[in-house]
């Protein structure tokens, strides 16, 4: 059930400007009578609500929006940066391992051939400790980056 | 968009947008959250430089989508159970309109509010809700009938 004058009824309810012909029509048309009943109820509710519960101040919404924007920007930057950081860390670990292998292997060879002496012992342990330090640092860096990008 | 332009847009749209969300969700807290998120998404979008007339339906669309997301998340908990705003009387007819609104489905509340309070056309409502114009017409007719029935029953009881 639909009437072509429904939009006029809604307009009249919102503007409170009724023509006598429209009022007469509402008296005879069920669809327009329903529209008038519902529209009047809702517009009265809207009027109460605007005085009771105003929207938050514009400055508050603006500042929160700016904060969210900055935070989102930082997250985007971190997301771009984290693969680069990981690549640099991986390259560093790889090159250190290659370098240490070239230093440590001859020492191991010496150890196997002639047993421990003071010099080889120091080189082997130094290389192992350095490797542990690098792997530990890379792990901490990895966890830190992962935590930042999950936030 | 700078702060001055935002203030102008906010002054022209925030009141009606907040009322819409508060009335459809039944909660002023949800209205505050959705309003904040809607303006944030609007300002982050490519359409942030739209003028007020064109920005308004887009803001309503964002707010409607955000409400639907919340509705889906809290469906089991019962979307229509929010009665934080209390119940008061319509000064003209003594009818408890708020309670009637909460007896309607959220989609029906959206459509009725946009059509009768915001005065939007079916096409504008379609933009704001993501429905097609024909669906808006049918669903609005059903919603109006249901609301009129409930308001009529309340009126007779009083």
C-alpha cells in the first residue's frame, strides 16, 4: 500500500506546514495516515534527543582523529620497515658467520692436528661467544619488530 | 581537510548522525564510538574533500556499516537490549516512542529514521544503507506498517 503523497506528508511533518488539502487527504488515505503517525513520533523523538544528548565537541573528535591518523601512519611505516630491518639483520648474521667460519675453521684444524693451545682456544671461544651474541641480538630485534607490527 | 573545514562539516552533520546512530543502536555510548570512527574513516578516505551535501550520505553509509559490524559481533548478546537512554514520554501523544523503536529490527529503525527524520529520498537511503532502491521501498513500507501498528497499540492502551 503506497501513496504518491507520502513524501509531501513527510515534508509537512518535518516543516510543520500543512495545507488543508493535504490534511483532508491524510484523513482518507491509510498509507498517509500511517506515515504521519510514524513521522510525527520519530521527529518528536529526534527533537528530545538533540537537547538531551548532544554529540561530542568537534575539537575532541578532531584531536582523536589526528591521533589515530598519526598512529596509523607510524604503523604503516613500521610495516614497510620491518622487512628491511629483517633483511639487514639476516645479511649481517650471514656475513658474520662466513667471516667467523673462515677464522674458526683453521683454528679447529689446528686443534684437531696439534691439540689445544692458548691461541686457538681463545679464537674458538671468542668466535662462539660472538656468534651467540649476534644470534641473540637478531632474535631480540625480530621479536621487537614483530611486537610493533602486531600493535 | 584542515581543522576549520572539519569544524564546519562537523557542525552540519554531527548532530543528525549522532541521533541516527543513538536511536538505531539505542545506546549513546555506541553513538559516540561510531561517530568518532565514522569521521576518522571519512578523513582517511579519498572522499574527505567532499562538500557537506555530498559528505553527509557518505558519513551515514560509514556509520551504518560500522553499526552493522557491531551488530554482527554482538548478535548473540542481543542488539536490541540496549535501553541506556531510559524511557520517556512523547510530549504530544504520551506514546513511548523509544520503546516502540526498540521493538523494531535495526534495519527497520535505520530506514524509518533516514526517511522520516532525515527526510532522505529512497535513492539517498539506498546510498546510506547499501541497499538497492527497490529493497528500500519494500522494507520501508513494512517498517512503517509495523511501527504504525505498534504506535497504534500503545496509543489505544493509553
